[in-house]
């Protein structure tokens, strides 16, 4: 494995992990996402992510997908709060065919009026789908309880904001926000770094990016929604957490592994194995450049809701009893999981994207070093800080 990084004359940042296996995963990412949107246009970044795939001046939607898939590859995209990414995975010999397609959809989308209205309907159905899944929707409620609008609002927007978007406004918005100087390109696989840089410098003109402003206001709130047609109570608790570039971020990773990571974690053993109150416990660290929060989710019964919340807070408080042996086991597990995750090039590509945007991609390769530097006193101190303020969201049966 070799690591390369370069900032091109057009402002694009190129990051690459070279591998010997003849497969390549590549993403072109715009350092712009839903976190920069006002409430009245919430969902526009996600809408643009969809729209660029609906056709270009020379390719139909079918052409875009077929040209990737007929070569044995896959193509997709994602929208986050501070980045929107477009990526493919292909056999290495087809790398530049994939690049041609990504360049085309990013530079030449038509935003056809009929397809615009069709895609709007698709997104409205997507919003309904996520709302109707309480295990997913409760995560959205938690974000709303951790941050004031517009930042805390759903990345996909809502029925009102998406329905109000008009073709010309969205197209002009895209032209303003999608500039080469705001792009990060990440490659993982067998490819020639210099040839990729030459291609990107030649085919992406230098354009000045507009200044980005994001208003993040933290808060803490607790909400309960009663809903017909469900049998399980969905509970999630969240805490504002250290940023990815903060030293304490690695302490949070260790804390999470000990508290909620896997079937040997404190919460799994207590809530499932001892009490039988949930099938599984899921934790997550959600972090980009300018925000970070830690969450713990589970599905339980309405009657057990108070008890599971109490157990989570008690076990966080009990981090004070964590031993040096516990610390070393958590570190070993974290480091091992990171090594296992490196097997999949898409996984590494995504992690490199977010690491580069939040800090710098090189930090991805210093993870083991940073984890080994975490001290027990730091983990205990962080747990005490987290427990002081928290938000919760519940979706339960009526």
C-alpha cells in the first residue's frame, strides 16, 4: 500500500491509496452538503445528488448506469451535512471510463424539467419511506433534539421544502456550488496517480468557490412520539461529542467500544443478556468537520423504556470503574476492527473522504497510534462530561 496526496492547479485535492488488486474505487466529492442550507430550501443538496444522474447533454439516465454496470462495476452517491459524494467501483482497466461518467454528470447535467418533477416525486417517496421506518426516523428526531434548525433538520428535507423547489432555482444553485476548487477526489485501488491527476487537471476548469457559511446551534431536548401500527418502542440517546480533529475523539472511540461495541460490551451484557430488554444495542459516532455527536439506539417495550434509559446512564457513570485491562482490551478490539475494515476498498474510500474533510486524510493511517495514546483518565473524564447533558428521542406504540 502506498499513499499519495496532491492539490492540483485547479484547486482539487487528490488523495489515493494504491493497492495491487486490479480493482479501483473512486469518489469525487463536493465540500458542500445539507448543513449549509436554510430551512426553506432544506433538501436541495440531496435533490442535486439525485438530479445529476437523470441525464446529461450526451447521456441518458440509462446510459450512465449501463456504462458502469456493463463493465462489472457499481455507481452511487451520498449526501451528508458537509459533503456530497459521487463514486464508482470498477475493474482497474475501466477507471477512466468511470471518470468520464462522473465528470459528465458533474459538469453537464441537463436538469430536464420533466425529469426534475419526476425526481421530486421520487424524493418525496424517499422521505415517506424513512419516516415510516421508526428505527430510522428516531435518529432524525435525535438530530432535531441536538441541534436547532436549520442544521438539525433532515438532510433530505421535508415535504414542504422539497415540493417548493423549482427547476431554475436548483440549477442555478448547482452552478454556484459545484466548482472544481471545492472538490476532493479519493481513489483506493490499482491506478496510476499521475495519470489521474493529469486527467483531472485537464478536464476540470479552475473556478473560484463561493464562501460557505454554516450556523450550528447546539441544544438538548427530549421528545416522545406515539404512533399507530407499531409494536416496538424505539429509543435513542445522544451526546454532543469531541470533533474528529480533537484529541478526545479517540477517547470517545475507546469509550464507545467498551460501553456499546459488540456482544461483550457493558450495555449488551446488561440490557440483553442479563435483562432481556432488547434484541440489539447499536451505537454510532456521527462526525464531520464542524460537528460531532455520539448516540446509542435500541428497540424495547414501552414498559421497559424508563429502565433502559436508566441503565445506559448508569453504565456511562460506571466508566469510572473501568480498569487498565478494560482499556487495553478496548484498544485491541478497535485496532483490530480498523484492520478488518481495510479489506473493503469502498469502506476505506469513504473513511478517507470524511477524514480528509474533517481533518486530513493522513490521520486515517495514524489511527492505531492515536488509539494507543489514549489514557484511562481521559476516557473516564470524557464519560463524566458526556453524561451532564444529553438528548433523547422515542417513537412508541399508542
